[in-house]
């Protein structure tokens, strides 16, 4: 059979392209594509990263579980671990080998999750929970997300007994200094260590306006509901005290289970009168956390948004932009739930799924 030179060239091109495709690494599934000019949109993510610790012993923090195994051989360490009541946490304290390679593995997984957003570039602003210190967050930024062009990590050390803090990564310029706004639980003085404070940071938007963000991690569900009520009220006071021309968001782990919200109407009473609640607009989303004691889904993680008050209220949540970032296979258990990080079995990323939304600049009326 005779084949023309033109046909041969076409066959060769097709062959080469197919080989290139076969050799290319599989890219992370994309969740949000920003198809407008960067100056008109900002993506915001909240991500509870489940115990992002370095492997250096900090005497001021309860980080004894996150050390290399050779640092866990003393009688004092064993005795301290054996006081932990939860079996899985006790075993982790005794036997988890938190080596340099383990830390790198964890950081790599987190970066993969973040890169689901906007063609591998990540959200413009990320609010993090459960981060030990600014150094480990800076490693995530500078070593694993270097090409994403985030500014320096933002974290102010808090008072949490476990040593976990809230922080930000942002591509938007930071305006002024971040401030940690500690919550005073006057009715629970013995439980003040179970809070991370509210991290306040202000960022410059492309149109010259200001966006103030609050990174939050409210008291855990096993603590009294009144502690979370006080945390909501503290957040709302911070918002009310800002200049009216600031656009405002609060992102993080609000630790409000669906069972508690059904009983106490916390979002209805303490959030919706002042904010747009992101997960109200998350179509087909079960939740960001599966709460095993209640066998229920909850939006422990959410984002609240409040546009500037008055004539400058030109930034709004884009319709249909609220999504759960859970397209990486390692994030999901066979049952379809968030896959808790497990170093020994090399499974999971975090027991929380990130939530992401886009705010956009609207035309002034």
C-alpha cells in the first residue's frame, strides 16, 4: 500500500503527541477555574490541615507525639504518653516516627490539595487551622508551593495547650501587621487553653479597597456550647469595630456540628444576621467533616463574608463558586468521607475537607 509523504507526517505527529501525553504526569483534578481578570476576583479557602507539626521539641507546646522515634525512648516520655486517655492518640504519642521524610510527606499532600484550585496555582488567600508555628507554614509556602507566589506566612503564636495555631497564606499584599485577638472565656477560666484566638489580617484588593480576614478555630465540640457562643460574639464585635469601608471575611473551623446547630441555631442567631454563610450556597455538599459520635455530616469548616457597608459594597460572593475541595483521591475514604491522615499506612490527608469560594468585583451602581 502506498502512503503519501503528507500522510506519513500526520501519522508521526499523532504518534509523538500520544507519547507526550502518555509520559506527562497526571495533574491534580481542578476544582475552581478563575476565568475573569485577576484584578476582579479573589479566591478564599479554609483548610484544617490536621496537626501540621515540625519534628523539633518545643518545651512550650504539647508536641510530644510529633517527634522522631529516637526522641521518644525516655521513661518520662512513655509516662506522659500513657496518661493520654484516647487510645489512638496514645499510640501516636508512643510510636509515631515523625521523621524529616514524614514531615515532607505531609507537606507534599497538603500542597497537592491546595493545587486543586485555579489550574494548580491555589486560592489567593488560605486560612489554616492546626499549624504548630510560622516556620512549618513557611516551609509549606517556600518549598512546596514556591511557584504559587504566596507572600510570607502569617501566624501569631497563641495559647492553645496543644500548640496548634491559625494562620494565613496570601497572594494579596498584607496591609499593616496581623493581630491575634484572644477570646476571653470569662465563664470558663479553666478552659481558656482550648482556643486559638482569632487572627486578624488586612489585605489590599486590586481596586484599592481593603479586605480584612479573620482566621478562626473555635473551641472543640466536646466543650460547652456557651464557649462557641462567646467565640461567635467575639468575632462579631471584631467585625463591627472595623471601618465600614472594609470588606470582611471569617474563615476556619467553627466547630459547630449540625446536631448542635439544629438544637441551638448558632448560625441562624450568630452568623446569618451579619454575614453571608458560604455553605448555604454549596450545592450538593454534604459537609466538610463527618462527625462519628453523631453519625452526621457537619460544616465545621466554613467561610463568612460581609461586604463593605455603604456605597463601596462592590465585592460579593460569586454565584455557584462555593465548593468543597476534595478531588484528590487520598482525601476520601472508601465510604466517601474525609480521610484522616495516617502516616503508618500512608493514607489520608486530613479529617477535614477544605471549603473554597470566589468573591468578585461588581460594577458600581
